[in-house]
């Protein structure tokens, strides 16, 4: 800047030299940031003025895909990537999770705290994964191996618990103290968040309602389909997507996907209507047990079947038939973040302090 122009600046501000220098420094910093952004040299985390500890990376380990998401302390998304799950290969699964974290950290220029949601839980007795329907994870020290590979603590929770945490933190159940979250998909999971934190219990099975028996089963529902857990008649065998399709085929003799059944229901097909009514009644029976035991402030649905809009009209009406006292004021809500809620919840395993 020329001397005359500099003096003009000083007279305009009518202030001391220190203030003018501060202004000029800020202008230069903004110009540098703009130019470096144009040249691809500025990371998103730097632009937000974010410290390393403020970034959280969530990993959602599913049976077909692994997704990783980075958010800041306000829940704003910074980066997201996904890869196919290396099925039946534990070492490759760990490597894929590590690779996603490294990729996000390169992209953002920041190191994050890492949480992971898995389709099972870590035993507090053995430190090994149990109850995972991705069976190659069972009996493995996943949290230890992932922490070692990333050289930092990694928090691991059941994917349904991650759903509960996500929705309790800044989702459909924000501000609610006790949240029960339900995954209605290929299987049927459940998770509990209290004050925005995962509640698992000493056995690591808090919220696992899908492996309780169908309540108030009728004679034609007994003993029920055999579950992969070794028991018969588990709730998951009735109210999951695969359970709905199985029930429809058993009653009608016609093989249809759950998506097809719901489409047939929408146009009033009598067989589909009967199937959906049985599904809703069984779902309400299962949730009534949850209310009788836990009486959560809200019920939140996630998973593929959660997109069925009439559930939010019909289930509250049906609950009062089964809840003790014949009253059910519990709100039933759809997950705000949909399929992203699990990966967000994994990130929020590191809550704001």
C-alpha cells in the first residue's frame, strides 16, 4: 500500500496505529484464505476454525456397506464416504474402517474422535463382539483392534443404540430424557439413550427387544419361526421386513417382497391389508412391553419400514389396547436423519462436554 493511501486509511478510522495494523492484517488474512481456497490448499476444518478435538467421526458398520461421517461440535457434516463391507473377512473389515477414517482426516485436515456402530455388542466380560448378525465379527476384539490401528480410543456401540443417541442429541427426540429407538429393517433392533448417552447395562443388551418373544401370542402364532439366536418366536421373526414377507407367504401362499406388500396395501389389496394389520398389531404388542418396562419419553422408528407413513397414525392408537392401564400417551416419531442416523449417532458417542 502506498504511503498516501495508508494515511487515508488512518484518517478514516481516526484511531491509533495498532488498530490500523490489525485491520490490514485481517484484510491480508482473508485475501490469503481466499487465494489458498482457490488453489485447494485450505481444509474445511481450518476454515471453520475448528480444533482437532471438535471433529467427530462416526462409522456405521453394516452387513453390505461401511459408512463414515465427520461432523463438528454443532453437528454440521464435514465429510462422508462409504465402501462395500468385506463380508466374512474380519481383518479386511478393520482395514476398511481405518481407511475411511484416514481418508476423512486427509480431506478435512483434522484428527477426529472416532465412534463406531456395529450390528452386535461388545461383551463387558470378555471384550469380544457378541450377538452380531454379521457373524464374522463375533468373538473378535473389534474395539481393541480398531483403537490400536488408529492409535486412539474408539467408542463402540450397537447400531440401534447409535440411532437412539443420534435422535436424542439433535434429531426427532432432541430434548427428551429417555429415548427408545427401533430399527425396523431386514432385522429388528432396539436401543436406549438416557440424557443423550447410550444405556447398555452390564450385559451389553439394553434395548434388545427383538429377541424377546412375541407378547400375547395367539395359538396360531406359537411356537413361532425359529430365530438365528436359537430360540423360536422372537419378535424379530414377526416384525422385521423379512418377518412380514414370511408371514404373508405363510398365510396367502404367495411370495412377495415387503415393498410389494406395502404397495399392494396402498391400493387396498385384501391380502396385503390383512398382512399389514397383523404386522401393526404385533409391533404394538412388542412396544407395549417396552412402555410397561421403561415408559420412555418417546419412541423413534428407523430402518426401511420406518418410512411407512401410516405407522405413525396407527401404532399410537393400537398401543392403548395393550399398555397396562389402557393409556398410551407416548409419542411415536420417525427418525429425523433417516438412514444417516446410525452413523451420526456413532459420531455422537463423543458428546459435547
